[in-house]
């Protein structure tokens, strides 16, 4: 969840900062391109909903209900350009980086799973016991027990006493 919050914060900050650039592009490049077909300013595109729209010298509407659809188109273009830049320059690279990091982690997990597991403490003790048994000369079971007791007590007499 932390990554998503960071992505969102970065997108908001960069989007806000980038809005001025996009506004300049819309007003300086897109509006003149549209102006080749009509008026140069998108804000000038409007329609009257009811009756003819009368405008006074100050540019205020005196009668009629104007619908300024040129302003909506300009704002929509600004939003689309900002969203595309934030997505392609911020979100998409971060997502690709996270996918690569996830794939690398999965590959490491598979490599660890394929590696032989280290023996447990019990398995090591069993190997040591078997190696010690293999090193001893073969003797009767009683002699082996007596030899172990003699090693523990440090005397050969107790080993002789324990023999049958």
C-alpha cells in the first residue's frame, strides 16, 4: 500500500506543476491550430441556450443563456495531456520497475527452493554416530558397551566388570 500512496503523491505534485506547461501548450499551440478553422481562442466558442445572446461593451452577457463549450474543450484537452504525461512518464515506468523487481524476487525464491536444504542438527548427529561406528573395530555388543562405559568413567576396571 505504501507504494500506491507514493505514486499518488508524486502524480498529484507533478500533475499540479505540469498544469502550467500544459495550459501554455493548449493556449499557444492547440488554440492557434483550432483557430485555423475558426476563432483563435477556444473560450470564444459558445452557443446560446435561450434567445440571442447580447453582450455589452464590457464583454458581459446581458440577455440569453450562453453555453461556453469551447472552455470545456480547452479544459478537457489540458486534462488529457496532463494525464497522459503523468501516466507515461511516471506511473508506467514505476509499474515496470516493480514488475521487474517482483520477477527478480521470484527467481531468487526459485533458486533458493532448488538449492539443497542444509541438514538438520539431528541428521548431523546421526552421521557422526554412523561415522564413529564405522571407525571402531568390530566387536561384540557387550564389548562395545563396556568400551563406552570405560571411556565415560576413565577406567578400564569398570569396563572389565561390565563384561558378561
